[in-house]
């Protein structure tokens, strides 16, 4: 017993917390190691929690070097000694320098890693992505690992659709093409979200983090970019910070004119006929968008902050297209007989108005480190009004004029409260509640001269109400970090098709467990295992029971009986960092989606016209399984040439039945990206990006491959306050959207090409009290830190 007590008396502990210099934000999940001062031998280690706190226990007495490292920060070193008189050492707050920190007349610079991450997300810094210059969030996401975006703007993560988009951690009513690339700081890819996140989005969550100014005084940035074939955008960003106030404002304008063309070849088999349909589409789309962001941060007390922000948006769209349809009957006589031909001129004019109105409250407790209370409220009203004028000319010489108008009034509201309570130095408890309401009022009106035999006009009201509560426990024990949580969500959905008086209601309660284990190995390595359960709820258009007859040969109808999809997702990942900016991350993943919902096409005889047509509706067809491997790496090849890339290989299977038809498809899919960055000198750098996505299966067909190469260069002037940027998107004009679908009585092959080879030239100027007198530079590899 005496020997045991003596041994215990000869050990000690080290406690502290990590913050970033300047903004005093916690540095989460940093790696802490103690090295013997005499020979740098590893003795003990730990991982900081989300609030930056750490503790290293059971350390033999002696002299040590504490080393704290975190992705995107300079390592920190601190010498210390544990003695019998003082076996426990409380270091207080240690502060790490980020990639660029101004210290009087010296600037310490380092390149923040493009990809970093914590326990439950991957953070991609996009500020240096030159290939998104002059673009939108769609262009930014093209180079984000795990994410793919097709030409129609549909987003998927590792082949899974139904992805939820957040802006600064909050829901939004805006679309990706309304978010300027110049306003984005980073993108958080959350494939296995913890219980504190909304469970919606079977494919995962993308959180777009907007740029924020943290320097005192007035600072700003103005940029102007022009593109080939009538494309332009401009941006003005202002920020004033003094004392308790921080006022920010931003305005973005974008004009985007694109040509497009496409074809559809379809074979439809009837009881006694075979119809061949050929559709050719050409046109031009024009989008003028205005987006603003106005806000105020106010420190009520040193521990309490209130933020109010308003983000209004206005989009004006104009589309002019020519659609030529030719249908022949291949079963009449020896030669095909023309069954119908039409030329259709469509002129579409639309207006989209929306605004995100947010109010945030944050309370920290100085007397209780890591304790935090936050609350937010978000309200998003949306109004879209789209009118289409169509002139049709038929084979027999008849003509028809149609007027279509769709008005969509939508309102989304979210209220949320979260609380974090530390339990000692290395663990914490989180809990929160959330309420979300979405209301849709979709009114479609059509008039025709001469009149049609049927009236497709209709009005659909839809409401979705989700109430949620969660609890989460997280902590660390030595090198092991862990997190477990449970979320409960109750959903109420109502639909009312006013035209046909069809109504429906759905109510269900769902539980969503999540868990994460992470272990830190020596030499900057981490192994992570995670699990989450998520849900994909149908949207308003998918459950509207009224038949859409916009294309009278290919009808679309909603399914009010459509059930939500549920996903169980597992990931095992390994991350290794080396000195000099080299890193390698590998992830093995598995997803099982039950009641998977897919669009399903079948051939019917239209009861209103008697024509043989296809009908598409969304059905719960069965189970979808995906499993594969993803690799993300970065390395310098020379002193001026750095490479980072990602590749994902996975197998996807869809098995089930739909409308009595058996579905059993499988495919091996591959995506790959390679980014080359060249720093030729202090002023000039360049980037070359290569993207490839292989074909992938759907429930009834295949989506074609996609490939493009982008290049860009940047040149700094005016003491680095000004920057010229030249970018060429899709150099070889290879981006297109191809697909094929087939069933027992139809086969369709379609191709869509949107203008994608575009050159942009832009100039950015940064100004403010901290832009003057550019300081000298110091070696980026110097290690630093401060506890002041």
C-alpha cells in the first residue's frame, strides 16, 4: 500500500484550454502531447474537446515540452515542469496563431490546409479556389471532396441525393446559384451529422460558411468580373467593428446568359403500336440576380452577444426556347407513319424574391469554462412568379397559343435553443429543442386558344411541421474521444389539392441515434468510427396528386402516399498529417437506405386525350445500398507546385418492386478530382483542376459520365491590396448531362448541354485601416503561441 501511494504521489496532471489569437474562438479537437524535455520522447497525450479544453493525467514528475497541434494553426510549444510540490499544473488559456496573424509590424503567414475536420465534419477552405472566380456556390461545390453537382444544379454526396443546404448553420430558402462564390469562406461536409443537427437530408448536410471580417475599424472589398457571352458580376463588402458593435453589409449582382440544347429519343410500346418520339430543344437562359446581406453584432455584456441579419434576394429570369417534337408510328405498313409533329416556341419570364431574417443570441459563462447557451430564430418568406407564353404549330397546320403562370408562396420558420454544459475538464453534455414550419401555396393556371379539352390548372397547399429535441454526451479519455447522442423528431404533414378536393395527412415520430469514436495515434494520426440515422422527407412537388401536363407526351403526377426514406450510415476513417503540408485521409463507408424513393415511369393511355404517353411518379421502391472507399490527399511536388486530390469508389445497388415491376440494378461508380496549385512568385499563382464522374445507375436506367478541366491564374498588385484573376471554365467544353431510362414498354435516351466553356476576367480591391503599410513576412514554419 505504501509503495502504491508513493507511486501515485509521483505523478501529476496538466490542464488548459486552447483559443485562436485575435478572435478568441476555441480551437476544437487539437492534439496535445507531452515530450520528455531531455530527449523528446513521447510520454502522454490527449485531445482537446469542442470548447478547446484539455487534460493530460497520470504524468510522471519531471520536465516536459507540451506540443499542441491543430489543422490550420501553427503548432504551439511550451516547456513545463511537474514537481512533488506542484504536481498539477493549470496552464490557463493557450492561444494558437492561425494561417495569417498580424502582430504589429510582422505578419506570420502559413497556408491553411484546404481540407480539415473535427469529430463529425470535414471543412473545406474555398477562399483560394481560383476556379470558382465569377461563379456561384454551384462552381464552388465542384471542387469539394465527396460532393458532385450536375448541370441541372442537383447536389449529391457520394452518389446520394436529398442533401440539406445550410448557410452559416441555418436553414435557407435560397438556391445554390443565388449564392456568389466570392462571399463563401468554407464548406462543411457533414456525412454523418451528430444528434444536434436536423435529421433531414438522407444524403447528408452541406453548411456554407460565409466570409466574416474580424478586424477592428472599417474594412471592405470590392470586385468586378466579366465573362464571355454576356456574363458579369460585381460585389461590395463592408464591415465596421468598434467596441461592442460590429456592423456588416454586402451587395452582389450577377448577370448570367447561357445557351443550351438537348435531345430526347423515346420508344413507347403499346398493345398494338410502337411510337418513336424525337424532341430537339435549343434556347437561351438569362438570369439577373441581386443579393444583399445586412447585419449587426452587439455585445450586450462581455458574456452575451446578439446578432440580427437580413439577407434579401431578387432573381429575374428569362428563358426563350424552341422545342420540336416529331412522333412516328413504326408499326403501320412497311414505312413509319408520322403520328404527330409540333413546333413550340416558349418564352418564360420569372421573378423570385426571398429573404433570410435571422436573430441569434449567445451566452457564455466566464465562471464556468465551456458552458454556453445559444438561441436562434430564422424566418424565410419566398415568392416566385413564373409566366410562360407558348406558340404551337402542328403538322396539320393548326396553331395554338397558351399562357401558363405558376405562383409559389412559401414561408419557412425555425426556432432553436441549444445548451452546452461541461462535465469536468474533458466531457460535456449538450441538449436542445427545435421547431420548424414550412408552408407552400402553389397555384398553376393555364389558358389556351383554342381551348383544350381539359383544364390542367390547379392549386395545392402543403404544410410540414417538425418538432425536435436532442441530447448528446461527448468527452475524451486520454487519446480516445467519443460522442453519443439521440434525437427525436415528430413530423406532421398535410396536403390539400383544392382543385380536386383531395386531402391527406401524415403523422409520425422518429428516433435518430448517432455515435462517434476517435483515437489519436502518435505522429499526427487519427482513426475515427461514426454512425448516424437520418431521414429524407418528400417535398411538396413529390406529393401533389394533380397531373402535370406541361409535356403532353410525358406526364408527371405526385404521390400523396409517398413515405419518408430512412438511412443508416457507417464510416471508418483514418487521417495522417506530415510536416510540409502533406496529408492523407481514407474513409470506408456504408449506407443502407430503406423505403428509398425513386421516380418511376410507365406507359399509359391518357384518359383525357387517348394518346399513348409515359407517366412518371415517385414511389418507395425498396432498399438502396452504397459502400465504398474515399481517399483525400495533399502533397507538395516542388517548392512551387502543390497537389491535392480526392477519389471515391463505391458500389450502389437498388432492389425492390414498383407497380408490380421488379427492380434490381447495380453499378460501380467512381469520382475523382485533382487540383494543381502553382505559386510562381509572391505575386503570381495559378490553378489547374480536373474533375471526373463515372456513369451511375438509377432505378430504371443510368446517368452518364461527366468530365471537365478548369484553369485559373491570379496576380497581386498595389501591395497585395488588388488582385487580377483570369479563369477559364471547362476548357475542352466536355460538360454535359446524359441519361437513359428503360422499362418493359419504353426506352428513353436524353442529352442536355448547357454552355459551360466560359472565360472570366476579374479585379478585386481590398481596403481598410489594416490594409495600409504591408508588413514584412516571416518564415511560415516558425512555431508560436501565446497565453496572453
